[in-house]
């Protein structure tokens, strides 16, 4: 699920629910870091909220890496590629019992 499919609050609620239900030892989510989908969204706040929400479900942030590409925009001419980047957050469970 990406943040552009729904509002940021709905997206954060969904990834938090997925983290709560996950039975694996590793959980990952991609968060946009340089292209908020609405002017009032600040990418740093979205990233921080994603980390806080997932960690609140018993996960510990293990690593963060970025990835991206120059994607064409179809909003206004001249339709030039715009670099868009995401942070890939990898979490590990804090549960230490038997799997």
C-alpha cells in the first residue's frame, strides 16, 4: 500500500494494523520522503508517524534505506521527470519468545 492511494491518516492506520497482525519477525513499509501528495503533508512528519505507529505495535526499527527514480509528471507542461524518493523502513519484532 502506498500513501497516495488514501489519505495519510488512513494509510498510517492501515500500516499500523498490518504491523499489529503480522506473524513474521520482519516487517517493512515504504514511505514517501520528498513528495508529499497534498500541500499540508510534510514528508518528515509522515516518516516519523510511520515509525512511531509501527514501533507502537511491538516492532523495533532495524534499518532505513532510500530508493527512487525520476518519474514523469502529468500535471503541468513541460512534463519533465521529477525525482521521487521513498524510505524503506525495515522493522524487527521485539518479541523474544519461541516462534
